[in-house]
C-alpha cells in the first residue's frame, strides 16, 4: 500500500505562485511514477504533471512553461509542483497520484488551489 499526503494549496492572486508537496509513505519502492492531476467543478480530471522514478517528466498542455514538477533528491519520497504565473482557470482540486510498478493507481485526498483577485 502507498499513502499520499498533499500540502501547500490555498488562495493566490492571478500571476502569483504556489508550491504543492506530495509526501508518499508505505511501499514507496513500488512507485514507478508520481504526479498531479486536477479537477475543477463540472470538468473532467486532467493531467497536470508527472515524473517517473528515473526523473522523466511530462506536462499537460495547459501548464507547460508555467509549472515544474520535481522530486526531493534526498528523501525521494516527496514530489513538488511549483506553479508560477497562476491563472483563474488553474483553480481546481489538485490530486497527487502514484502509479506502481504493478500498474496500480494510488490517490491522495486532494488539495484546493484557488486563483482569484
């Protein structure tokens, strides 16, 4: 089993920045890829960014150039999402996801990010 705990959300003005953290515990050696998805009211869940255990990252089109995903090089169980130049349309619940080597998905509880003046 893998447990995921998100932190760092909140309210920010347009153009501002936030950094989200996702801390994994449990059978973290089974994790192949960790990332973030988001879901806004009335919309489908969409990819934000993912990063593999080997450091290969992937981004959704709407966040490319503004968001950066990274791993904690020391602890290796924490993944960060640096979000810059935030827009009102980035408002959503952000969910941390971990994909295991056996293709099982794990999800955090989600954290609210609101971008508003």
